[in-house]
């Protein structure tokens, strides 16, 4: 039986700007069950929004100073199955009907699901708020591909909840104890950095022409047009293009895991080197005993 609350988004409100009302509204539509936030002072309007969402049970405010503390509240007190450590400049987009639905398909053995980052660089629409008006983002299908960036800078983690959770930005797998889902990223992270990365008309045109940038109106459609139908299972064509981008990222933990495997092999060899001489001595002693 799955828990009543299956997906928690954890966010430190005191770290970075953001549009709180838009942030909460989007993730509620996207299938997040609860947002766990730190209990820090916020502007009056944001405070009213938070109080209403707390009364509705969608937001839980707790005294915390780290993502680990927020994650432990989500896992231990709320009993969630998944924890998404988010920031106020990120929107988590499911490649399916909801975040809850796509994560429900992940086999139990996987402890980390990775999400592909898309950075919105500029906007075409003069209407709406800053986040809602940005419709141009980066793509890995252009000639530069991943542009030589480390995979860790192209992906963000979602964790399967465990007791006494630890959220470590430098080691998502906790030394291999969490098994990551590899090569396919069922959630996208739409990043809206501030200040906004602006482009000249020539840069924008060139990037759109070669595939380095694409026009993506999905967030605008949800927040401005209120078109919930955009949360759908991608078509075969969409998935094919997305698979090419996933392949461009590579695997985040291959080097780290390779080191761990080599260390394990050395340890096994060391144990074997001790075991067989001990066994031979024991057998010799047994052979010398009178029958």
C-alpha cells in the first residue's frame, strides 16, 4: 500500500529569490503532494500565501537550515516515498501525467532518479511575470551538445525517502549505497536563473537555427493559459529526441563507482590472499592428526 503522501518537494525559502505563489501553484498541478519549507520570515504577501497553503495541508513549515533537515521531516514525519530537493528558481516537469505517476513506475531497487536540467535564457512574451514569460531554453541537440559540462551540472537528483536521510550535493549515491536510475531522466528541471541570461538577436537566431536553443512554452501554457493537458505522456517522436539528449549527458557516477569497484576488488584479493594460506595450514594440521 502506497503512502497517502508520496512526493515531497523540499525548499529553503531563505536561499534565493522566487515567486512563491507561482512556485507552489505549478508544483501542485504537477503532482507534488506536499512542499516542506523552512520557517523563515517572508514578505507579507508571501506569508499570506504560505498560511493558506499550510491550512490546506499542501505546505509544511518547519525550523530547518538544510535540505537534509527538510528531507527528514518529509520522510520520518510525513512518510513520503520520494523527496525532491528543490530551489525557488526551478520548476520540476514530469515527462508524463504527473510527477507522482512517473516516479510510481520506478522499481524499488533505485534510490536516486535523475532529472535533466533545462535553463531558460530569454523570453518572447512581454506579458506575464518573469518566470511565465520566458519561453527560450537550452537544448543538448545543438552542435555543442552538453558543451563539455560535467554530468553533475546537467542533472538534478530526486531521492527515494529513507529513515535518517542525508542530502549530499556532492555525492547523490552516498558512496554507492543509493542505486541511481541511469541513462533515462523521467523528470525535467526547468531552471530560471537570475539575473536572466540575455541574448542578442543574432545569438538567439543562431541558437534556434542550430538547435542549441528551442522555444518551449510548456510552463507558460500551465501558468498563463491554464492548459493542464500539457501534462501528458510524450509521443514517440518526443521521446526519440529526448533520448538523444539523455545520451549526450553520460552517466554521473560511472567514474566514482568504477573507483569503488576497483577498491572492492583489491579488498577481495586481499581477503583471498589471507584466506587460502590459512585454509592450507588448517588442512595440513588436520592431515597430521592421527586417525
